[in-house]
C-alpha cells in the first residue's frame, strides 16, 4: 500500500471498482511496522473468520498512524455479543464491528440450514430484535470506554423468504426496519460511529461482495475487494483524517456560471432555469461548510467593484457574510491566496483552492506550496457533484462546537483588534473589557480538537489519538485547564488548553496550545498566572520542544525565562512575576468539582 | 532467469510477506513443521498471496499440497498450471 495508497483511497469514494489494494501490498504495509516497539491495539469484533479482513484492516490503520506497530485482536467465531462484552473489561484503542446478518441470527447466513421454513419468519424477527437490543446495550457501554466503529450487514440475505426475488417480503422489510432503528438509536444516543451504508454501496456494489466458496469453506465471507473497502470505511471512522480548514474559491464559472465582467451581473446564474443548478449546489456546500467553521475566501481576477456586484445579489445561496476575505483584482492569484492565508493565519496545507482555469491552478500550486488545488469542472454536472461530495469528505466534522460557529465573526473582529492595537496596544487591552473563563478538568471535544489542530502556539507539536487522550484524562495525576475568551469586540470561545501531570511536587506541563485567533490578548500570561495561583507552587516545568512552527511559544518562554529554550524548561514564579506585563482581563474560574468559583 | 528459477524467486517473495519473521535464507526450507506461524489460516493467506502473485486460481482441493516451499514450488511448476497462469 505505500505512497500511492492515499490517492487510491480517495478515488474509491467516487469511482467504484477501481483496482484495490492487493493482499501482498497490505501485508507489506503491516510488516513495515512489525518491529516497532510502540504499539496500537485494536480489536476486530466479528462473528466470521476475519482472515484477510484483519490484514486489510491493520494496513488501513498503519496508513492512519504516524508510528507504532498495529496489533489487531479478533474475537470468537459466531459470538459477537460475547466478544464485545469481553472488550468492555479491557478496552483497546479502537474496536471495529463489521456486523453481518448471521450475527443477528445464524439462520440469516449461508452456513446454517433448517432455517428457511415458512413458519420461521416471526421467530427470526423476534430473535433479531432481542439480539439487537443486546448489542445496543453492549455497544453503548463499550463506546464510553473506547472508539467504536460499526458497519451494518453488507451481505445479501439468503433467498429464504416466500416471494420470488425482486419482491420485498414483509419479514425482510421488518428486519431492515429493526436494523435502521437500532443504528439510528446508537448514532443518536451513544458514541458509536456507524458506517454510511450509501457510501459503501457506491464504492462496493452489493452483487460483488459475497464470496460463497470462501464462506462455505473457511467462514470468511468477503471477496477481497469488499474486504479492502469495508476495512477502509471502518478504519476511517476509528482514525478519521483531520478536517481541512479553508476553501478559496474563484467566482466566474466557479461560484457562479458566467463571466460577470463580460456578461453582466444579471446574466451570471446558479439555478435550474439557466441550467446552472450545479453551481447553486456548490454554493450550498460552501454555505453548509461555513456553518461548520470552515473559512471560505474568494480569489478572483476581476474588477473589485464588479465582483462586489455579483456578491451582493440577494439570491446567492451562500451568505455574503460567509465569504471572507474577498480578493478581487488583476494581480496573480497566488498573491491573493497568500494574502487570504495571512488573514486566516493558517497553513496552506489545510486549504483547498478551486478554480475553473488550469492555468490559474498551476500558478497557485507553484506560488503557494502545500495548497491543494482542484479544477472546478464547469459544464459537467456529474463531476461537480463528485467534487461536492469530496469537499464533504475533506471538511466534514462529527461535532460542531460553539467555536466553529464563532470562527468567521471572530476573525473579522480581529481586524478591528489589529487596527486598535496598532494605535496603542496597552490602551486597547485596557479598554477591551476582556473576560477569561478558566475551566479546570472539564474536557470536551473542543479541547481535543484544539490540541490536535494548533501549530504555532504549541508547546511541542504533540498530537493525540482518541484512545491515548481518554487514557490520559483518566490519570488521577493529570490536570487540564481550558480558557475561554471574550471581549467587547467578539467572543472567541475556547481558545487555550494547557495540561500536565504532577511529578515530584512540581506541575509538569506537556500540552499547551493557544488558538492563533487569540494572540496579542495576553491570555497566555493570564493562564500562567492562574496556574501559579492554583498550584500554589514556585516553579512550573514545561516539556517544550522546538518545532518548525511553534516560534510564538518559544518567544513567550524566552521573554519570561530570559534565555531561548531549546528543550524542556522550568519557569519560576519570580521570573514570571518579573516579566509578566499588566493584565486587564476579568477572570472567572470553574472546575469539575467546584463550580463557579471566582478566582480573581 | 529460467522459468523455474523465476517461480522459486517469486514464491520466496510470497513466503517472505506471509512469514516476515522467518529469515530470508531459510525460506526455501520452510515448511509447516519448521515455521511455527504456518497454521491453517496462514496457509489460506499464503494461497491468496500466491494466487495474486501468479495470477492464477488454486482449487480448494489442492490446498493440502501447500505444506512446504518445496511442495508448493513443485505444484507451481507443473506445466498445466503454468499454462493457466
């Protein structure tokens, strides 16, 4: 699987039946990590013989982890509930559950007989209902302890019911209803992640999944290609790729159909009447992603006034306020893109640039290293819909935080902050009416997200998978501090996370991040001051490690300690007090044990 | 390389990927009795790898011959199989 596998993996989402990863490639991928001492333990909970599925699954996980051996344990044949129950006691880093019909009732598989009598329907429905209830309970409990990915039955049911194939039997319809209710219940009330059946159907047609010879001979029911695609789907849920952060879109023949400078503002379109609905759907996707906190910027070669006319049309599907910043000019697009990245203060590798012109794409790719460029396939509705689907894959999120919804407005407010601060930074901070809310030991999704996406103000660049994060939070010696910020300009939400452990009576900080949107507010100083007060200690140790991008944190430690650190560093209370600038924010402190305690 | 030498070399690659812990120089002497990991599931994996590498289908009934490098090499070298591949 090696270097080209990622490209393949993305292709399979839209192009079913492309050549798959071979078993030899998967084995080589797994073997490449076999000698490493660090390990990630996963479980494959299934009622069939996993055989090659285990290899493909392990290979997919290798692709999604930067280092360490992948160990995949399997359960007992035919005992899915028992396997899951045993995992609750000793949960691994993640559990994949490729459930099949035979796990719900063995009569629904091909390896059992005497189940196809007409009078068995009610009994099967009853036993499936009981099994689903049992699985729902055990999966819910397991998902509280580790990450769980579940796929619903992917193989065809045997031709065991009364009507000729092609006519739905009421029993089958009822089975599917029970299954849908089970899956919806899990997805809504537990942390179980359920594979999207529709996406799997597109990638792996149902008629090509079942390997009868293998199932009847060995108990392994999948053809190799289906095993590869299903294992990919489950691994994607256990180790999802970090979502990208921003989209920069062209206007003419991309955001809308037509060239506004030539056709006029009334002639550009994105609707059914003009046969340009695909552009409207593209705008719909941009609007949807904007709600998830994705930055949407515009880079267009246009007269800025003319471009504004188009963006002021009231029938735009995407809100004009969602598009920020808009760079319309006649200069090189790569320069516009660079300016947008500077405004957003994020790296090019997190950004997708969309344009209908291959020349512009090439110019931006050359001028902005790391940015992902895609051609907008104007005039090809099917290709546009595929692109829209791919955008959901690149930017989709499982949860949406308050901070996601504040992101664009707080970015715009940063412009006001910068302008005010340029006049008199000290006066700006004094009159900003800032309020910092400190949350002690109150972990949430946002803390995990912030740690894993922040590059600049980051103590050491350390990233966490969910299993490691869960283990860390359960350590009684550990502590966690998150900080929310707001001022009279805008609320920024939760912007800083600091975490560590007590060792030899000294707090050892090994995680500290601060969102780049919150720079220049002295939030970092306020956090440190609160740490000294809360810990009532004379020194704090920082597991600092220089990275290519964490200069802001290095500069802070240099200012406070007096020398530039090249590795772990200890800050004393007297050093901090000597170098800490004036702090103006009102600070409120909450913690998981003692809520609403005002600290300062 | 003669056809038989090439088959042996490819077969060695197959065993190497299925039994990564076995030193390369010992693979040509590998058998069910000398390699602890060579169980029935490993045989199925090995057969799939061989099918993939040699672009052939091996009937289930023939699996009982897959007990050692030497026996598999003999199996793969049979003219009928080579013609089918």
